[in-house]
C-alpha cells in the first residue's frame, strides 16, 4: 500500500471532477478529504500514473498525483490521525 496526495488543478470544475472520481471509485476508508479537490489516498496502485488512470482522470481532468514518501507540516489533527492509521498494519 502507498499513500498519495491528489490535487485538482484549475478551479472549481476540476475540484468537482476529482471529488466525484474519488468518492465514487474509492472506499471511504482509503481516503481523507483535505478540502474540495484535495485528497490523501491510500491505494494498492504502484504509481501515481496508475492511480490517475484508476480514477479515470488522466485524459479529462487537470490534476497532480504525488507519492508520499514522508510528511511534515501543520494541519488538522484528523489528518495526522488518518496518516498514522494508514501506516499501521491491520
């Protein structure tokens, strides 16, 4: 399993397209919505490109997918809890 950061690029229409793809194609347990169009995603897909293709975003929606190798920052406690839970084997 890998953790990815997914972000729409290009405004409200792209935000909505990414939100729809994530909410319809991924399980609620594998995602964390940061804000409209921005998500943390836990996925079995091996690459950022594969995740984009799985979500059906590659040819129609401007976006970026980044494989997370480490993280640091300041954010809502719920985000840190989600990230910690993804790293814990179940």
